[in-house]
């Protein structure tokens, strides 16, 4: 293996430092050669907490040319530490202090004014603990200078209702990815947001996370984006019936968690026949409101089941036969050895999906404790659903604990094509299967990193393999 280059080595070292990770200003403390090599790399892709903005602001004030290096700027709002390390030693920065707000606004103005930024991310959580809010000046800097980015992902907390509207001042010329989290924006007036969406004709990826309990006045889903390939929508119902999906047959990846009714393309309509939808994440409630979402073109279906008594097989129809990756997520019970984890409705879905390359049974425990044999119980019940002659190559299961070592040494009878078992517990892993005479055993255990994108969680793609065409 080739040795790490200096920037990669510095990131590798920094990853083990935790709260003592050096600040941007501390780069001046290393030798000039290392500083010169690392500076371009570190300032090209910046990902820090907003509470660290004073350190970044100090570096940019010391050398204004650094702002022009940045192509990706990602801020998280939650405070991960109380002190920010700067050249003069540790300083205590309050999340709502005026100095911090001024430093955040300065950083945004300095970097955005260069017009070289490609990606801007402002992530957070309404209930994530101590949080840094943006001032009106910071939002003004964003609204006036953000129009040239290609990727924009923003979370807006409930405390910024009166200032976030500055974003609507932006005139985007090449925005391709727009993710907006307004999950805490209860009853906010959003006519200006809808008007902004109407202007984003070049979007390829749109994600709207809106309050699940109430609508947003002014939001109508009337916009049309001819190039849209990915759409994610979390919300209560905004209109009686929306034609948004019918107007966007080019969508290939769709995430729905909503009571919104989506009108399908009319039978015989060219849009109805030419749907490109390949990957769908949906819960049974959303499917109940829009049953026509399931298309014969699907190859990847992730289904969240809240009600195990629903006849979902009737809603999915004949589309199951084309699916290559089926992921079923639900709440189960691991309380005692007699629990039957997999409900009949799940059994019916698996039996209908006859062409699977990969199957995921993701069970969230509804009990405080689990029986000692719960992992083996889940594995055995799942294997009973799969014929020995199945084409299944990968199985992914979620349980509260890992499989015991003795079971790894002898997995018992398995489908003949099965090569991998992904196991999602405290530390997600992939078990690589080998066969020796009549025994199936785990030859290798690989740690699997959790993906941020639900479409990349499957085992086969992680192992460099693809689904059957």
C-alpha cells in the first residue's frame, strides 16, 4: 500500500484527536513545508462547527487569500465543545455571543464573495442540545452571495423564523442540489419559498423536510423541474392532490414520508409509460395515500412498516417481481424466545419478490430487553422465507446484538448463492461466507460504515458488486 500523502496523513491524525483537534489558526505552528502542502487541502473542503468560526475567521483575517481556496463549506450548528482554541490560547465562546455572530457573518462574506464555492451545507437538529443560531447579518450574507453555488443544504431552526427569509433574495444560476429542512417551521408563511422553487428549473436533486403535523401557508408543490432525478419529501398534506410526481417522470430516486396524495399520470399517458423510477423509500402510511407510487420499473424498494396488519402485497401488486433489492424496516419484539419477529405481511412481501439479489430485514426492538438468542432467532426466521434455490447473494439484518461466535462457525443451511450477511447492530459488519463440504461459515468479518444516503446502505454495492440487470 502506498504511504499516505501529507494532507491525508494530517486528516488521519486529526481524526484521533477528538476535542483537541487543532484549529485552523494553529496551522501556523507547523513547519513551512507542511503548512504549504496542507493549507490548500484543508481550506478547499471546510467542515466545522459554527462554534469554531472564530478560529476560521482569525485565519482568514490573517491571510485573506485563503478564502479563494474554498470549494465546499459545511457548518454544523450544535456546539461540540465550550472552548475554541485560537492562537492566543483557549477562549470561552458562548453560542449566542455577539463576537461569535460577527465571526460567522465575516466568514460567510469572505468565502462567498469569492464566488468560487460549489457546496454550502448548514446542518443541525432542533433538539440537538446547545446550538449556534445565525444572525440577520449572516443570513443577509447568504442571501446576497449564495446564488452561484451548485449544491445547497440548509437546516433552519424555529428560532430563525424572522431572519431566514433573506435566503429568498438569492438568484440561483446553476443550483443542481437543494435540500431544505424546515421541520420546525410550524405554520410559517412560505409563499416566497414557493416562488423561489418556481425559479429553480435546473434542479436535479430536491429534498423538502417540512413539519409532519401542519401545512405551510403558501407551499403548493406547483414547481416543475425538467431535470429532476431525485426527490425527497417529508411533510403533512399541503394540497388535496398534487400532480408533482406526474409532472416529473424523470425521477429515478424517490423518498416519501407524507400524508400528501400524489396523483399518478393518466393511464396511456406517455409519462405513465416512461417512468424512470428505480429506487423508492416509502412507509406504509404514505403508500396508503398514494398506492400508484409502486411502479413496475422499480429495482430497489425500502419499505417502512408501521402497521403489520395491513395487506401491503395488494398495494405493491406485480411490481415485486422486478425488484432486486428489498429492504423492510419495522418494529418487532425480542422479549422472549417464543416471539415471532416477522409478521405475515412481511412474509407475503418477501415471497412475492422472486428475483432478489439482496434482502434486508431491519427490525427495531420494541422491548426494553432482548432474549439471549434474539440474533439467531431473527436469522432463522428470515432464512425460512428464502428458498434454497434463490438467487439471493446478500442478506442484511438488524438486531440489538451480534451473532454469537459459535453461530459464525456454522451458519447452518443457506441459499446456495448467498455470499454476504450484513449485520446492523452497535457496530455494523458484513460477514463473508465460505463453504466447506456441508458447512457454511464466516471466513471474514468486515466493519461497515453507515452511509448518509439510504440508497448506498445495501451490502452488494459496498462489496463492489451490482444487482442483476
